C-alpha cells in the first residue's frame, strides 16, 4: 500500500486572476507521513508565530477526493513572494527554501526512540 502523498492545489489564476482562496493562489496539503503525532509541523509553525518569527499559517484538514476521505493533512500557507509581501514591511529580502528529502543517515537515534516525541 502506498503512503498518502502531499498535495498541491493551484487555482487557475491565468484565466481567472480573481480566483483565490483567502488571498492564496495555491493550497499545500502536507501528508505528515513521518510524523506519528500529526502535530510537529503545525506546532513548530505556531511556536514561531507566537515568538514573533514569521511562519506560515497552518491548520489540520481532512481531505476528500471525489467524495472519498484521503486522510488528515496539514494545510500550510506557501512561503513565497506573496508571503513576504504580506508579512514584512517592504516585502524585500532573501527567501530561502530547503530541498527535500534530507539525508537522515547521520542520525544516531533509531526512529523508535523518537517516534511519538513532539
């Protein structure tokens, strides 16, 4: 059986420039496959925002595709140019993105030791 995959839903703003969802052109649904608590990512973003560090908005979402439940996802705001313009005064600066997947080969702990750790 295949793990559920993360999803990206992009609205057709080429033909319909006004078509946005709460100002967003895309919706990112993160599968949280490697997070058995289903909280780490959202908790991290919340802590960042509570500490005054700009982080993407996020919420849990149950996704249905053609009426069939696909599962629980983290709906996460995309960090892009729109994000910087919205969250920073002049909207200028450097924006860095990591490349996934990362190499976990140097982790000295087995997955079982931190599986349910937040």
